[in-house]
C-alpha cells in the first residue's frame, strides 16, 4: 500500500509537515543568531570574527533536527617550520632567502598574531652523538643524508635572531636521534605532539611558513592536511633548497588540498 494511502490522517500529516517546513525556511531566509553572537545566514554558514579561507571566510554552521542552530567554533593556527640558524644564511645547511623569511614572519606576527589561537614553531634538535639514524653523513647525498646540522644546544639549532619568538605559544623539537622532517614527528617539552596540540585547541585551519619549502615545510604541510586541518601555504614566507623541487612541493601540497596564497592576499594588506 506504499504511496496509495490518502485518507484524512495522511492529508493532515502532509499539512503539518508543510507547515513546519515553511517555518524553517522562513527562519533561514531571515537569518537567526547562533551562540556567541554569530549570525547564521541563510546559506548555513556562521560569520566568524577570525574568519576562514574556506567557504567565503565563514565557518560551516549546523542545524539540529529540532530546527535550532549552533556554530562550530573554528580556531586558526600558524605553523612556523624550522626557522633556525643552520637553515639561514651562514648556517650549515643555509637556504637562500632564509633570513628574509625570518624577518617577514616576525612582521606577520607583529601585525597578525591575534588572528591565531595557536602559534606553533618547530626546530630540528638532533643528537650530538651518532648519526641520528643515518640522517648525518660525512658524504651526504642531500636527499636522505645531510651534513651535521641543528645539534641540540648549539647556536645552529637556535632560532634565527631575526625571528621574534615572543608570540609563539608552543615549541616543538624533532629529529632527536632519528631523521624527522615534519613538525608532527616532534614533541613539546611536556611530550605532546603537534597534532595533539592542534586538537586540544580545536584548530581547524592553519597557515604554514618557514624553511625549507621542499623538505620540512612540505612534510609538515602534508601531515597537517592528513590531520584534518584546512591549510594555507603563505608562499612569500617560505624558502626552499631548489627552485624546481620547491615548485613541485607546492604543487603536491595544492593537490593534497592546501591553498597557495601570499600573505598580503591572506590578510588583505601588505605584511
């Protein structure tokens, strides 16, 4: 009898459904308030003070079965990868443009630190004894093995002095006795990982900057995406070892879902 019943009960039920649907549509068209003072517009998105690079800078809202609305709060993080002395001009593995990145990231922090709920910086922090799992080699191939660099407690492992670190909320060290390219392989002093830090703070969006585009930025960015973060690569705030390999890394990140954007465009002003 499916689709055949048309008695008084069925007619009344349809009238009730239509009435409820009309009320919901009216609310959507008018817009209604979500918790925290955000307004849920008729496209289902809640306007956010911090904004998101996705969905027109509006985090996705949700509508409960009873027709009420709530917004999912979105937190943005800044991921600063390996802006260290050994990776900038004059270092053991100097990358051209490293100092410029350090200065530009400092300017970004001076102007936009408040746009981030988490500012997480990583450093290579290799053991001074041994080859760190084959990462160090007297005859490096510059693919899987490298000259000695960023040894814990040395000047080479320090942040570049042009990077102002006051606004950084979390510091992660990686490569302690092993090869490690991604900041997600490291830990903070309390043992928490980058992924755990982002999850604990409800991070849904992140910008990534640092050194080197074709190695640790690439690896960290891919892991951030795998962690479920909507990622923007601020392309004027990264520096790579090689031009072709850096472009390939950016293409790989874009293919994985990252947005490639300059900082001025990201914030609507020159950084």
